[in-house]
């Protein structure tokens, strides 16, 4: 079983998590032999958090409750509140994930927090454009590994810009291996272009007998 821990904090950027959490939680396009996925929201306290879009989320668990293993995934969304020192604990946990070979996905402002902690110094990565990390991540030394792309996968570390949520989701799903490759390509083509032909191609790739299969919402 894969356990997906989604870190939630005030001003969380709602749109950045939508694609990846919807697909991993619903399993609607999973291949037949995909591992079961269990998704949990996690934070530094059980207090409700309020997203940038005005939604209220009550965390399922605390940072200390995270079980770090190779079948665990940590997703770190963007937010305007990453500079609060209380979030240092989740960055330490992210370091544990990476050291063990577990998957970490970080997008937008979360990449700056990883960069400030030195976790991007020796790994291929991206963020919100050239110069962003130099501006917002004191001590950042990973310029030689920066790639100016919407999302970059470096094995178990997957980073993205604030506009790269769809590609970030694709790369996370691909790394976890829960979609057939042709399903993933058709899924990405459909959501990136909106062309009906890709929807029908997507439907043709789905295994029969998956009770989670669409219609799309």
C-alpha cells in the first residue's frame, strides 16, 4: 500500500494539488494491479487550516504520526506561509524521506523551503523561474542543478513551478507506477489540450472491471 501524506498549511495554493490528489485518491484510472493508495492530510497541529481559495481543512494527522518508508509519499504544496519556523519539522521529515528513497513532491513556494535547507543543492530541480530561489531561499547553492521547466523529476524528488501542477501530477503518477503508460499519456494529453480525441483514447486504455472508472466529473 502507498501512503500519500499531503502537508497542509494556511494559504495553501488549492490548484497545485488538485490533479495529483484527485487521481491518487480516486484510483479511477489505475491499472489493474496497482497498489492501493491511502491519502492523509498532515500538519504541525490539528488546528484547521484555511487555503488560499477559502477552504477549511482539518488535518488527519500530525508530523510525528508520519511513517517514513519507501512506500510513503510526501507532497508539499505552495503557500505564502512557508517562512513560519513551525514548518521546519516537515522539512526535516522530507530529508528523511529523500535519504530513505521515499518520494517527495514539492511545488511553488515549497521548493524555496527545500532549497533553503540545502535539499536541492545536489539534485535536479525547478521552481518559479530563474532567480526565484536566489530571491527567496537564503543559502541556496543548487544553481548548477536548476532546470527551467514546469516540472522536473529527479528519481524520488519531483519539483514544479506554480504553473506546473499538471506535469507535476503526471511525473508523480508515473514514478509511483499506478497508471498504465498509455493511460497516463492519454490522461495528460486530454487535460493539457482538452481535445475530445484524447478523452476517447483515454477510455480505450482503461482495464475492464475497475469499479472506480469514470465517467469524468
